[in-house]
C-alpha cells in the first residue's frame, strides 16, 4: 500500500486503495466473459492469453473478444463494448500488469499450468496489486505457494459463476495469509462496481456453491435411477415447480458442460476421501458414456438432450438413443408442489407413496443432511450455504431455508428416521447442534440476530462492510428481519408512499406499486399523481421505484379489457387520458421526480420513466415501448417523448441536419417493439439520457436514486418550461412508410404490423402537417389517443390482445 503525506498536518497516512484497472489472464470462456463484465461496469480491463505462433501475437485474445459479440446470452451490455477490452499476450505485454490493481487468473483447472503462469506473472505484478484465481475448486492455499512469499498476502480465490454477467454469485476464498483489509476492498469492488453477490468460502474442495450444488446433482442422478424417472420428467420436477432454475437438473448439466461437471465431481472424489458420503462421489456411468462419445452438452449439440429441428429429444439410457421428450409431473404431484405452505408441501411429499413425490423428498432430504453435516467445514454460517444456492444455482430458497420453513424439528425427525432406516445416502447422524441447543430452541438456523455459526455456537449477523449499508430492499432469508426500515406516509391496495429512515434521506418520498408485475392499473395511475401531490406539499423530491423487479410491465390490460367490452373505445378514452395526465403531472412536478428503474420497464412503464426528471437504472434494465406487439401504439406520452427528444437532439447536434435523421431511430424502435438488452443499450436508443446514472448492483438502486433526487432538489432544480417543438410532418410520414413498405414486401412484417407501424409514423411525425411545423405536447397527445383508440377496435389488434392475455406470448397475425 502506498503512503502519502497530509499537506496540512504533515502526518503520513495510507492512501485508499482503488481497483481502477483489471487484468484477466486467460481468454477462454470464463476469462473473456469476466473481462466483458468489467467493461460493462466501465472498468478498464486487459485480457491476456498465450502469444499466437503465427501472425498477430494477440490473435488468440482477439478471436475471444470477437466471439463475445456473438455469444448468447450476451456477455456484453452492448456489442461495441468489446472494443474497449485491451488485448495482450504473455510474451510481449507483461509490462501492462504493473498498471493494474487486480489480476484475475482464469486459465484451465490445472494446478501445474496455473503454477507455471504465476512464475511468469509474479515479476511483472505491481507491489500493491491484488491477485486472484478464478478456480471452481482447486486449493487456494496450494496455488498461493507458487507465488513469492511477499505476494501471498495479496492473493485469494475469486470464483465467478457462469455466465458472469448474469449469475450473481462470486465466492471469495482467502488463505490464512490473505490480508483481511485487501479482501474487504475486493469484496466491496465485486459488490458495488461489478454488481455481484459475494459469499466468503473456506478453502475446501469446490468451496460452497459447487460443493452443495454438485452433491445435489449427484443425489438427483442416484434417486432418479432408484425411482425410474426419465431425465425430462426429473427436469420438470426439479425446475420452477420446486422453486429452482427453469432448466432443472439435467438440462442445467448440459448448459454447464458435462466435462465440467465431471471435473467437479472428480475433485470431490479425489480430495474428499473421508467424506461420509464419499461412496456416492463416483461419476455416473451415463455421464462417463456421454463424455466418451463426445456428447458434452449444449456446446457440442448433444448431452442428456439433443435438438433436432424444433424438437427437443432426451436420452434414453436403456436404449442408448434419443427419444421424444416433454414428460411432466403427474397431476397429483403437480398439485402438491403448487401448495404455498412449505410445511404442508413437504409433509405431503414425505408421506406420499407416489414415486415422483418420494423422489422429491429424497433429494431434499439428501441436501438437508449433507448441508448440516458439512456446514462447519465449508462455511462460516448457514446463511452462506443458502445464499450460495440462491445466487449460484437459481434456487428460490436454500436448503436450510426450506427445512426451517417446513418445521425444523419435524423435518429433523424425518431425516433421523431415514438415516436409521438406511434410506439416506450416509449413515452419519445429524450434528448435535441440529437437535440440541440454540438452533433447536429457535426452531431454525436463521433468526433476527443472524444465522447459525457452528464453530462459535452462536447466531452471527450479516457482513458489516460499509458497502452493504448501500443496499436497500435486498431479499432476506427465512427467519431474518426485513432490512428496509421505513415510514409509511400513505398506502392503499395499489401503491405505497414511504420514506427511508436515518441515515438515508427522509425528505425524499418514494412511491412503490403493489400490483402484479407492477402494472399501471387506474388506481396506480391515480396513486402516482397523489404521490406527486404529497411530495410537492411536504418533501424535497419523489422517487418512483420498487424494492423488487420489475419497474413496471406496463398498462394493466386485464383491467382495460372489461372497460372496452362494456363501453367500447369511448369508455377507454378517459383511461388513456388519465395515463397521459399522469406522465405530464410527473414531467412538470414542482419537485424532481426520479425513476429507479430495474428489470422490465415496458409500455406504460417506459412512458412513465422517460417523463421523470431523471432516471437511475440498474444495468440489467430492459426498456421498450412494446405496444406494437399487441397491435397498438403507445398512448401514454411515449410517442410524444420520442418526437420531442428527436427535436432536442437536432437542436443539440446539427440544427441544419434533417429532423428525420434523429426521429428514424425512435420510429423504427417503436414500430418493431424493440426492447433494450441493457441500460447501456437504453441510452443508445434514447430511453435513458446520457446524464442518467447506471448502477451495477440492483440493491443499491434506491440508495442512489434517493440521493440523486435530493441532490437535484438542493441544486435548485426547476421543472422544464413547456415549449413547442418542430415535427417531421407529412414528408417524414411518407419517408418512414416507404421503409416500412420495404419491410412488408420483404416478409419481415405482416400487413397488420405495417398498419400499426404506419400509425406510429403518423403520430411521431405530428400528423398530416407541413414539415418543420411547431407543435405542443397537447397536439401530440391528442394524436396518440386517436391512433390508440382507432387500433383498439381493429379485429386483428383484439386478436393480439386476447392471445397475449391467454398465453403471455405475442400473436403474429
């Protein structure tokens, strides 16, 4: 750590360590995607790999960077970000390491290869640079011994889960020599700058997530075979029905890669010989056979599943061939899994004689048993195991949470009975802390005081690192207290108006929606306007935001349809008018209104956010005016915003340039119902402004938004003055329609798509008036309403709306 001198007192002090630049060594799948996520966050990154033997020495890295633009799901928030990654090779560019504050090694899981690389890197790494290995299970202590002794205090494991952009979990694994202060700096960087969710793990094989998660997959292999269940049936049972990732178990294995899964299983088999469950750590025969045949899962086109055309076939291990898949849980078991009361659900599964139910109880029992036996070995507290499974494997609840919610004492008894009867995968008894002492008395491992630490034999609270004070509304575990201390100002069935308590700003009002998917029902619309009234009367600013995703899925179609059916378009017009009144009320409020946007902001949700004084958006924000997909035009100020913004861009850029040059991007985006793939892309489209803030951690959104709102208020913010602005008029309509006609002739859009897109062009250009005509917002909003209502009565639009409400999917007609 460098020292500096305080200029006023002359007292030396340590400079604050910042991670300003990162080097990633290894341009494989994980290394390249970690580098991609660094540039997503605006962190400069150098990506290293071996020097190519021929041609450009950086050819290996350049190919990896080019591949980032093609991968799905996209590792980059916008494809052009790939150009911000600096390519480098070990032969020529080691000098670049001296300027990096963090070096992440991410090469293949070979101890000898990693050691050789460390010997090459060590002389070039700066004296204060942190060094970390992205390994999924190798010993961090063994790896650290390859570094000079003076560098070991700056070394740790940092295990990103795949894909790094989307999977929250990062495991941070120190050695006994790791400097705790540097570990805090790295955790703060991962949480706030990269938006990750960190679990500190012990240096044991496969750490926390893979240790519990892969054991769970092995249990699933064993129990599926025992109960004779096919892979597709198991995936249906262990997917969303069980509160887990949609891909279930075997499809997840295909996505991860069967060779990767086999490697992690091998680590457990080789490095955990004394584990009481070791007899079950063998690689399943079907997995061995698939790998031998080169069927490694999704990356080779075949694994437990194979796609043929549009059909998804599943492997029949008995026949050694792929057969038609699509099996689903029986109606009886599906009904059991639909039970919301965890205690009733688990009891029904435990007591049932149905093979599917018995299978489910068995895999849950195995996860409870294994987690309890090894908690003290692999993690500090029970929270770390539960959070690792939630953040790394997409489980709605971790094993201890399910156990506690189902009744700790009763489930412990069932597990003990199965161990005694020889039904469990190990004869090892549950640890004493499960059935005696504080956990037994508290009836669970999670309490308001914290989660159970079996080594200290007490309940331990969450990390007190300052970065976590920025998180508002982060989900809590079963048994924990809600972390959002708030004062409710006003509440009804549609909205809640509230403020935070100290140390957060209490003069900023927050309004949140209570509808499903935070849709804009008429009551929500009126609730937003009431919130503006409250804010103007008693507060400095207003934030519109939710504790959870999404921001808003748009207008409540289910509420709108009965109004239309009973009174036709005339009955809907006042509802549309009220939506428009809401966005105008927000735009011209006498206090700054800031939208805290995350997840989906679609249709009316987009229209509400763009009319706020500012937006703070989570990186994973998907914004779009999507009404064209159901045969409508945006009717709550969306087209008005686009027209006005195009005129503003023309004035800011080249006033002599044609207005249509700025308008075209908006028009085609709306006409095709395009949704941004990230907050960065939303800025490129224009739904977010260049001045809008983007945060990487979802749970910091309200923290930042309330402070942005308060700063605006304290800086003398005033609402915009209502101004007339130029529109493209009939010439713009003709030009846009010509482009749309080409799309229709080319088969890219249907006749009805062309009709709807034509309405978008008509409204956005201000109607049939001279090019350059000056109009006001009232003029534009009237055109929006008219176009919306005209399309609403069209049979094909009604067909689309009905289809969307029934299936949740767009109808192409």
